[in-house]
């Protein structure tokens, strides 16, 4: 939504607004922009107070004013194989009946055109699986060695692209689960059938998707005053199953039947086990469980996305167990949380202000990793978790280790800050420049943009907290 202006007088219908709200579920719209869409979707159905509450956010929308944001309105999407397919089409001279953004379709296409050179997806080794001249002649191929090799290499690239695309799609899916629960799975027709529930789901997930600020203070509660107003609009006949996909808390789960709560428990359990396996594959012996500070070679982005999905699934699983009065199952097996990897400069900032390792990290380090608990190679009971929490100075229930986390105070809405790698910047134009210059990224910046970026830093453009500069290995 960066730079997007509101199309005044567009005559857009309420359904059109709901359709765009549905599209926001797997994107990263700012809450302000979602609030403005909600005013359109619920036009004529809101009380004066509800319009005022939503209007406080909507007036900061990039859609309704000249304001724009340098921050992307979407999560990065995997790049498909269109380029590789275009090249293969020229080489093989065959029309491409393929969806280049679908890994399975890419592999199927490669297998189809590969028959002409007797290539299959399970025989892609360039040294061992190519045909020699005699084999090519026996197969009736009128191709030179060079032309055969070009086709073989191209099919290998398509197969590799399909594998990469599958991995990147899965990472994005898990990232969305971490920040929206199962919101991105809600079908369009179900979403538009209940506008009140739909508007709550869209706004609440937008709040959950807010970027992390580089700060020592914790994140705001995504359930703010606007979310509270929208949830109150959902009566007894609302689609509470849809709401539970994004907010599996006791006040919502109590509206479901036992069967629905059981289904949701199964959904969360499946995600928890899947993400735990992925974390186990990503874990490296060089990673330090006692500090969880990023080290060279760590893919912190992927780890944190998967850990976020695992923790969201674990929280939903615990909430469903509690709603079914089944928390006694934790007496037998209670897999712990997964800690995120922390940047070295943020960790040093904590230490410089008298802080220490997060107590949750101590609990995580004292317990068997969750992937070993869930695959049965290690045991971790509620008593084990409670003992680790007591040693770390945590209440195991209030900290969410052995029970659903307690309710937090409803947050006060504040406009979304313009962030550059977590640092708040007053002006979006300067934010775009700082981002292009590589400022705050932890990498070497662009020399051609450095002077302008430095002038911005000296001119008071940065309004957020800045950690001390830390030398890393």
C-alpha cells in the first residue's frame, strides 16, 4: 500500500470493500488502512461512537490522504519459474501448459517436455544421468551433444526451482500462521457472509502483523480499543468459528461447540508438530540455547518465522485444551516454547541497561527441545516445565508455559510508526532513503547514498530508540 491514494468517488460497493479486506489477510496492510476499508464495508451500520473510534485510525490511512508509507503492504512472495519456463519453451519448441508459480506444475511440465530427451525428475545428476552419444542415437534424438546438454541443464534448473519455490511458499505460509493464525485460509464467501466478524478478523490480524520495533519494551497487545469495538458487534449468531481461526482465546472458544473446539485443537496440534520438525532440522550444534544470539551462518529469518508459527500453534493448542478441560494431558507431555534468535546489538543493549538473558530463554535452555519431545525421543512433563520456570523466576501459568497466557490490558491505538529495520523514522521519504542506503540493516551500506543518509540521521529524522553500536565476530 506504499504510496497508494484513496480513490474518492469510486462508487465501490460494500462487497468490494469486503473482498479487499479478505485480500488483506495474507498481506500486510496497516491497521489504519484496514480501518478505512471497514468504514466502507460497514457504512450505514455503525453507531456514531463506532464511526468515531474507527475514524481516529482511518484518518491516518494512506488511502484517504496524501500520506504514504515506504513500508511494503505485502510479505515477500516467492519468485516463480516463469523465466525458466520461457527459456525451456524456446529450447524444446513446445507450448508451456504450466503454472510457473506452482511447484507441482513446474515438475510436471519438466517431466513432460523431458520425455523428448528421456529426462525424468528422479534422474537429474549431470554426470551420472546424461545419455551418451550411442544412447541418444538409439533413442532417435537428432541433437548435438551441446544442444542435449543445454536441455538437460534447463530441466535441472526447473526441478531445482520447483524445490526452492516449495520451500519458500512453505516459509511464507508459516509466517502467516505466526501472525494471523488460520486467517489466511478463510474462504472468501465465508468471509463476506458475516461482515461484522470479517471486519474484526481483518483488523485484528492487521494489528498482529505490525512490525517489531527495535525497543527494550515488549510489543503492544494487538487487541486494542478498535478491535474491542469490532468484536462487540459480533453477536450470538456471528461466525465464531471464523473468529476463532485468528483469536483462539477463552472468550471466543466458549462460543464454539465441543466438536469445533476439538477440530481446532487438531489443527493447532498438526501445525505444532510440523513446525517442531522443521525447527529440529534447522537447529545447528553451533547455536547457543542459553543466549539465542545470532551467529554467522544462522538463518535467523527462517528460524524466527518457524519459531513464531510453532509458538502460535502451541498457544492455540493450550487454549483449546483449556477450553475442553483437558490441561491434565500436560502431566504426561508438555512441549516447551521455542525461543527466537536475537540480534547481537539488541542483546548488548539489554545488558547495557542492566538487563540479562530473558527468563524464557533460561526455561527453553533447561528443557529438552520441543522437536525431541514431540517425536518421542525425550520426555518433558508439566512438572519439568514448572521446575524450570521456578528456577528462572517465572510463574509457569501466567507466562504461558503450562496454561494459556492471561488476558492483557486492552491497548490504546496509536498510528503505525514508519520503521526501517525496526527503527522508527519520522518521515517516510527519508525512511525509503535510509532503507536503500542499507542503514540499520547490519550490512555494509551503499557508498553513493551514505552522505544523504547521514544528513538525515544528523537532522533528527530518527524518532525511535537506537541501540549502541556493537562489534560482532
